[in-house]
C-alpha cells in the first residue's frame, strides 16, 4: 500500500512477479478474453522488474497515487442490505469439522434482483468455502423453479472460496430472489490448530427493478473418481449438454489441494471442439471467477466438457498423503471436481 511496504518486500515481490505467481491469474493468454483479468502485461512486468532491480527510485512522493479506500471493507461498495449468521460459529482447534447449514430468512415482502454480492467471513483463516442457496416459498408463483443445487454440486446462488468472494454483474444482469425466500448458508470450516469464532455475512446491492436478463449458476460435476496414489497427472472429466441457446458469462473451476489444471471445452453438434478457457496451473489458494469480456453463445445441444487434472504424488507439496488413493469428498484432504458456469438465456 505504501512505498515503504514495497521497499521492505522488494525481494519477495521480485520473485513472485518473475515467476508469475503474482498477480494471481492462471488462464492461458489468448484463450478467451476476461473483463477481470488482473495479470500484468509483458511491458508492465518488464518495467516493474527493471525498477526493482535498479534501486527502487521513489520519485516525488507528492505525485504518488492516493491510497484506495473501501466502504466499510466491502469490495462491492456499501451494501443495500447485509445478511448475517444469527449465531457465532465456534471452530475447534483440531479435528474434522462437518459442513454446517445455517438458515437466514430474507424477510422480503417483494421479489428482488441483486446486481452485486459479497460474502465476508470474520475468521477467514479457517473458512474453506461458503456457499449460499435459495429456498423458494411453496406458494410463490415461481416455486416450481426452485433450484436443485445438490449441496453445490449442481450450482449455487452465491459463493466464497479462497481468493474470490464477490461479484459485480454487468449492467442489465442480476440474480433473482423471490419474496419470502430463505438463504441457506453452507459453511465449510477447516481447523488450523487454533480455536476460532466466525460470523459470516453476505452483503447485496439491489437492481432497480427486474433486470434485462437473469443470471444462473450451473455446476458441472463428477463425484465418481479414484485418483491413484502417486499419480501426478490424473484426469477427471464432467459434461453438461445445454438445454437451450445460452450465453456463457463466466467460469469458476473448483478442486482441492491436489488440483493441478483445468480446461473447459465446447463440443458442438457438428463435431467441432473449441477450448473456452485453459488453466494450466490451478491454485487452490486462488480459486478465481473468470468473467468473460463478451459472452460466448452456445446453441442448444452443445456439450460443455470440463476436464481437471490432479497431482497425487510426492511432487505436490500441498498433498496431505501421496501414499493413498483419493476419492470425492467434502473435506480438504479429499477431492472435488466441479466446473461452475454462469450463464443466461441467449434470447
């Protein structure tokens, strides 16, 4: 945030910029264009490294950029409304922590559309993820559209994972919340050796009236796999055949600590196969939402194929135990394979 910060950390900054660990962005350049691409251009990388290697001249401090500020800590700006867990969650220092499901009533007396959302945990050091699902009232006119999220395997309303916990949708896009809806918070805590207390909350900014288009989140998952012990490049695939003409807005791949790489492809009815996004170095600590600069239109019947690769060998420093086969499971030391997609109807 300051020149003094940079000077004190110049060795580490030089290292992580040089090896492209920072800024965190893992999509292959040229395969898709993304509006939230935070990577440095080659020119900017060269300029920054040159400056770090040549004494870090400060220049005139009066001409420096002003420090950024965030309203009450929210990245989306000040929320119109905040929904908080009704009770503080106590997380033990050790042992397995089962998923917790906490219901929070919206108390909405009319339908709402939200154009920006953010989830913030008060103890992020023990939060693996938070997913929020919607329960529609049975007497609502759209009750038959109740999402079948399957605990996140098939989708979610909003989510938070390491490195990503907010979304600001483009103009004319929003997610729908029926009046009288209930939020169901799915909380995955991982003990880290120290007891903690958490009271996660979600802030939302409303759209003025119904949006032009309603955003959906689809999970393309596979739960039937076995990653052999010692295998450093095991492949798992999943697929979804789109039920209508759609536009893809964003990709959000999810795996655990053995996750190595991801790819999304479109298989068209004529047999043509197109790579939509390629992520050769997936990083569990930075599970990013890749938001397309322009939506990708896919005709009805197109198959979206998600492929994930896993490193279950001793070459993976994050691997809890390279001597054991690994199966699908909810805990961090198990594995998941879910390729999330944000989409809207093409018409």
